[in-house]
C-alpha cells in the first residue's frame, strides 16, 4: 500500500474510533454528485460520503427496536412464522457437515418486505431522513436482508467476498441507490465486521465471480473478479444501533466470525422510485444470471415468464413519496 493511501486510511480509521462527526482532512468539494442538498447532512458528512462512498451514523437505531428484530428473526428461523416469499440462506460448510437447528447455520434471510415486524426497520423515520440525502424524497425499499454470521466452523466460509451490490440490482441511476446497514450488536474484526475500500464508489461496476476458496463459497456470494487484496481497506467496527450508509458501487465484504457468538446486522437497500431498469442481459454475468434464473424457475414454475428484472420490480416497496415509474 502507498504511504499516502495508508495515511488516508489512518485518518479515516481514527475518526471512526473517535465516534465523532466524521471529518475530512482534504480540500472542499465544489460539485456534489453522490449526495443531495438538505438540512440533514452536515457539510463534512456530505464531503465524507462524496469522497469515500460511505457514512457511519452512530447510535441511529434504538436498541429496543433491534431487540424486536432479533426476536422476529428467531421466530422465522424456528419456523414459527410462515413467509412464502422469504429467502433463507445457509452456510455452505455448516449445512453440509452437521444438522443444526434454528439460526446456527443460517447466513441471511432476504425479502422480508411483507413481514411488517422486520420491514419496520426499512421505514424508520430516522433511517429514511438519511436515505433521502442519497435517493431524494421518493424512496422505495428494493432489497431487505438480515445477515446472520454464525461462528466460523474453521472453513472461513463465513467470510463475505469483496463485491459491489450494484452487480445484483437492475435499478439505475446507481447514485440514487443507497444501502443502510445497522449493527445489531457490537461488530468488530474478530466477529467479521464490514470491510470497505474507501473511494471505490467512483469506479465502474466490475465483473464478479465466485472466489476460489478452499472450502467453498456461500450461494450467490459473488466477489469482484481479480480482486487485489493489497488495496487499502478499512474495517468498520460499530456498536449496536450504529448505521452505515453506502453507495452500491463501494467495494465491501466482511471477515470470518472467529468468536463463539453470532454476529447480526439488518439492512435495506433503497432507490429513487423514478429509477429506470436495465435490460435482463445487462444484469450480472451470464453464468450468475443462469444460476439466479434457475432459482426463479424453481420457485415460480418452469414456464414462468417472469425475468430476474421482474422479480426485482416485484420486491420493491415504496416507503416514501411517489409510486414507482416502472
Ligand atoms: O453483513 C455482511 O457481512 C456483509 C453483507 C453484504 O455485503 C451483502 O450481503 O451484500
């Protein structure tokens, strides 16, 4: 890593540790591209996001709300609620080697946009007021996840490869999409906090593929092809309730959980309801499209006319402002 890059990372890292408003040790930005003007973000916060592609807001979600999401996640994992469109994903190594009940093999649940107790997170006013700074006033939730990272069984399969979320989404423009990711307990290097490559949101969408990991990779955990592990990266250590907002081109991932506890986070991606959608053949690589297409067929029937892009439109749920245009 160059000494300039490592100095910049040190500056970023110190500000995160200080837990104060995140300052930027660079000259002012004259044109904003990734944030919109309103009274929520300070000038420093706007500049920080413009340069780095993410912004941590400390203590944004109340602990009592998080405890409710935790309880509903437990109910879902134990089969106490039936949600037809929910996607439940399991760790490739844990699921193969032993039978474990409840949440111990589950890596994430997705698509809880119609399960109100969890969707409550996506509509929290304290989250939406920040989302508006990136997406504008007309907002739809496009992707919901509760990410559960059980203790790694020694296979390192609990890692999440470095990737750009835009790879999965058909919505454009990318700059009006943002992810809100909230720590459901203290997250740190040992339990696999988020890792980001600051500034990569200014780059283009890269090709993705499954990384070649010795013990396998969880389904749909595509990583940036030819990822260079020597790039400057930052570990986002966060407390329960802290929330990071990040751009869909920001390269990020997370490490293995080397502790005995389960690390949890809840997240929602949002886009402006005026977004357009790209054509099916521009979404993902052709191999990945086949893999996801097969899941769509399995769920909806062999002769389904529903494309992957359609499934994204079906998931989208407006949380504020005008209805979607598509
Ligand atoms: O929470 C994590 O460990 C990373 C999740 C993530 O990046 C994703 O699901 O796209």
